[in-house]
C-alpha cells in the first residue's frame, strides 16, 4: 500500500494501557486528532496479538536490577500505561483507498485496525505505533479465519496513523508486536477532561 499524502488533520494527544503475559499482549487506548476546523476528535482503540521481546539488561549487558515480578505458570505478567499528560507525537496519512481531498466525517476512521508497535523501557520507556485505521471489519474477520484476506483488509484502510509517546510500568524489555483490533469514534475531546 502506498501512502499518498499527509492529512491536514493534526495529531493532538494519546493515552493507553497494555498488559502482557508471556508472548501475548492486549491493550486499549485513545488518540485525539484535530480536524481542519480545529475540533478535537477522540478515538478509542483496542488490540491484541503476539509480541516478541528481550530483557533490556541482557541486550545491553547491564547488571540486573530487581523489578517486582508477577509470575504465573513460568511466564511473567507485566504492563505499561500512559495518560494524555505524557509526551506524545504523531501524524495522520491518507492512503490510496481514500479518494477525497481530506477527511470530513470523523467516523471514516472507525472500523478495524491492524498495527505494528515497538516499545522499550525500564520502568519508564517509549512506544511507537504504525496503525492502519478504518479497515473494513468484515474483511478483517475473514482475515483472522483465512489469512489470505488480511492483505485485502489492510488495503481497505483509508488512513494510517504514526504515533509515539512515553510510558511507564512494570517493564524491563525491548520488543515489538503485531496487533489486530478495532477503532471507535467517541465524539469531541476536551483538553480539560480528567
């Protein structure tokens, strides 16, 4: 899929939380985009999928510092999170599937999502995501059952969001994950919201 152009919609902020057990992760979060009229549009997302990571202390050959561990049947349970007050940046791009000049209706970005995410940190860290937005949900479900449809589903996405930000939590690793989930438009966002 080719990225045709950068949208005039501006990234505002994001927040989220994720929990991982072994090589599986589930997460939920939100991001806010400012439309061309200056309205802040809030979106919620959820995702789940496999992750691949290594301990930072072994990668950098540093002495291990003890972090609290929650071990369930020989696998670690961990998690990270961020609020809208954490630093984050991003940009929205329109794909060849989107034929208009720019987004008008914020609900165009609703639907399924497929995204890649990379993260690294020791208590505090950072996360970066490459997220396809507005994927046809039926095609995405068919892709889960029959992987040949995953490519067709991804090509149905009208937009791609790139975002990165700080996080904190029970983490001592660097890695990446592949997630499948959904996006929901939740209305206008107020910067004064708790």
